[in-house]
């Protein structure tokens, strides 16, 4: 299962097609093609799916979600954390309907 963890936008390319997001300390690039021009700004929290920013999320809601994810991770043992990371990495290779 793919879960979208709120990610903070930390950089936007000059042409505004790609942004760099920080997801709980991990930075990665994401496409802004699904968003309108100037919809996303540095400091915004966004949700990603298969490498695309799909929408913005309110900062208060984003921080509450991140706190919940941290609580879940604390309850997992090392093998469960490893598997969650592997599952998340594989998620980007799936189609929108999960197949």
C-alpha cells in the first residue's frame, strides 16, 4: 500500500516544473506538472503520488500527519521499518490504480 506522507517544498526549479521536497528528512525531486503555475511555493506542504505533486495540504494538518507517522514508526521493529521503506520505493513504479 502506498501512503502519501506530507512533504515540505524546499526548492523549485527556475522553470517551475520540478521541486525538491523534504519528507521527514529525506529529500527528493517531484514533478509540478499536475499543478497550476505558481500554485506551489517554497515552504508549502504537498502530497505526492508516483513522483508528482498532486495537491497542497494545510501546514497544521501536514504536521499532525507527520507526528502520526512518527508514532507509527516508533512502534515498528527494524524489519517492519525496512519493509515499509521497500514498499514505499516500489510504490513509484505502480500505476495509479495500484496494478
